[in-house]
C-alpha cells in the first residue's frame, strides 16, 4: 500500500509539473507574439520618399604609387528615427573575386550600383551612408586591406533642406576636410511627401495637420470653428459641441447660427425693435398720432384714441360731450344722439320735458313738439269755441227738459182741477 501510494504521488507530481510547463510555455509564446506586434507597431512609418544615386568614389588611401583594387562591402543606407533604424541593403558582393576594380583611385559608381536607390524618409530623421571599402591583393600573398570604413555617424545626407520636389541635390562626403582628395559623391532628391507633411524635407506639417508627428487632421471653417496648435477644434463664438455643430444659445438656428426671427444681440437674447414677449413673438410698432408701445409690447393709446388697436377716436367737445374709458361719447345735459350734435333738448318747466333720445315731451296736450310745445292762437280759439259749443248744447238740453217737465206738471194740474 505504501508503494502504491508513493507511485500515485509521483504520478500526480509529474502531472502537475507537465501542466505548469505547458502553462508557462503558452505564456512565453503569448509574450513573444505581443512583443512582435509591439515591434511591428513601432516600425518606422514613411513620412516621405526619396532617391539616392551613387556617383563617384575617389580615394588615394592605398598610398604611394600603388593603386587600389577597390571593392565595396556592407553598403547600406540607414534611416534613423531615434532608436528605430531601418536599413536599405542593395547589391554588394560578399566576396571580392570579380568585383574589384583594379589599379584605380577613382571609381564610377553610377554603373556599378543599382541606382537610383529608393528610400523612405522619416520626419526630422537621419539618412546616413554606410560602407566598407577594401583593397584586394588580387592573388598576391597577404590579406585584403580595409581602406575606408564609412560609418553612419560620418556620412549624413541632409534631406531637411530639400525645398523643391524632384529636384536633385549633390553631396560630397570628404574623407579629409584638409585636402579633399578623397570623397564619396552622391545625388539625392525627395520624390514624395506623405499627405500629412510638406517641404522642406517633409519635416513640416501640411496645412490642416497638427502635433509633432502631424498625425492630427483638423480642417478649419470660415465661421464654425478654428484649430489650435494641437489640432483640436476651437468653436466659434456662435457654436458649441464636440464638432462645433450645435448653435450656442436657444435663439439661434441654421448652419450659420443666426438669431431666430425677432431676436438680436451678441447672445441673441434681445428682442429686435417692435418684438416683445418671452419668445419675441408679440409685435407692437408705434403709430404716429395713435399709440406708443410699452416695455411689454402693449399699445398705449394717445389721448382721444381708444380700443385694442387705438383705432377708435373720441375727443371731448366742451359743453357737448365727454369721452368714457372705452372711447364712447358721453353727451352732456341737453345733447343727444350718436355724436351728441343732434336732437338738442333742454327741459322747459310747465312746457315740456326731454326723453332719453332727446325728444321733447310736451306737457300741454294742445301743443306740438314741432312748435316747442307752444300752443298757437287758432288752437286756443278752437278750444274756446269747442268749450262754448259744449256749454250751449248742455244749456239747450236743460231747457228742453224744463219745458217738458212744465208740460207734464200742467197736465196733471188740469186733471186735478
């Protein structure tokens, strides 16, 4: 049992050891992939393109009358961008046999190298030429001699001064500035700048591009927004929002954020002349000789003008009428009618009174309003004659009755006697 338990423990330990080994191997693989992705993202991105043409190599480095049998190895163009460097290699034989140029100190490189060499440029980067120049012993005893070693820190090509696209510039790298007998001569030019950059040297941000690496694009508009040095939108006075697409304030509208109808002012918070109310939708425009407007847009009628629009008029007339608050004429005593100018009636004691409409009400039934209720002479006479005729008729009737009464009495008396 002890042995079985020991075997079981050993198998368990080996199992967990294998699992741990697999786990850490997977983690190492993941980290490796991440690092490769990181390095890929850190690779130099071209900000422009250019060309280099190798023209001439002249060197008296072999000394005396001995001419060199030159050949070149490890020729490279290095594009520097801080710690990241991209190398452009092109044809150079690793072995010197058949590639050396015997007995010369002046080599035409234009035909020997695959010119032009296209390169990618990096803003404010470094372009350097590297090469090793050897002298072949060409079968003699001894070893080949390293005549010249041009390092990346020596031969620097200044692309930053190129201000014209596709224009060739010449550069001679002198090995000894004191005698200038030996040099490497090249031509170079810029053929293209990325859309983000412009000349000289593809070192400056093109219009509408900002920040140190010109990676931020910002296109200013005439009125909506501008761009600051970091390429961030700076909204104009009338706009707001992430893209400056919103009008600032509630009383603006349209692409140009003009004040809505009825508003004006820097913040569109003032009603234009003649507009009133919280939304400037009420209107009131003063009318000469009729009304002015209050601070709230109400019409203030001038004296003698009444009604909603001050279009009704009433001007008091001395001794004829006054005006009510609504502009109606209030006729003074004795004046009647719409304009208090007709049907003038002043009551006359014992003769006539006046109705509500100014009509005369005669107190004497025999009079007429047409005559100011004054009785005429003929009327009086007619009245008197009528009265006398009535009396005469009454007297006559009485006489007749008396005669009849006497006759009756007499007849009675005769019979009695």
